[in-house]
C-alpha cells in the first residue's frame, strides 16, 4: 500500500469528519476530498497541510490549507448570511432572459404583425423579396 501515491475521493458523498488516522498515510502525494459532505477541522499532519486548497473545496472544512479558520471547538463558522444571499439571488427572476424574450416577441410581431394585417404591405414585402431573389440568381 505504500506504493500508493494518489487518492481521489472527490464527489463521493462522503460524510462526517476527516479521521485523524489519515495523517498516517504520509506516503500520499495527492488526496482529493473535494465536493463531499465532510465537515470540521482538517487533521494536522505532515502532508495534509501541503495539499492544495482545491482538494478540500465543496465541504464544510476549516484550518490550513484552507483560509477558513475553525472556532475554538473545531467547528466551521456559520455562514448562513451568505447562504441566504446566494439563495435569494439564485431564486430571483432572471431579468436578462425576461428582457431578451420580451424584446424578441415585440420585435418579431412588430415586423411580422403588419404583414398579416395590411395586405398591401405583405404584397410589397414579397415583391421586394422576389426582386432580391431574382438579382441574386442573375449574379450566379
């Protein structure tokens, strides 16, 4: 087992705390625990603090190599205020998409609507398209 250099546990739905015994795996060069449901303090050990912070993202972990410091009892500081702000932004109306859709509908019907209502405009438009098509064919 000492020939094992890399372990990738990312996205495996792991839960709980990282066990202290993981520091005994001092032969590891890479340990990716990102995007699980791990929480608490990252055990202090020789190689765990040398891993990249990206190896621990997507969890509720604290202490180095992450920039988030733990509280006195090893708990991750509560970040509910930021979570509520993110939820409010994500569940709000996407006004950009609403305005693009509205402009498309108004622009489309602003152009096509009169062609259906006024027959003389429709004939003039199709006559224009016919002339353009004829000129394009004569160029080829």
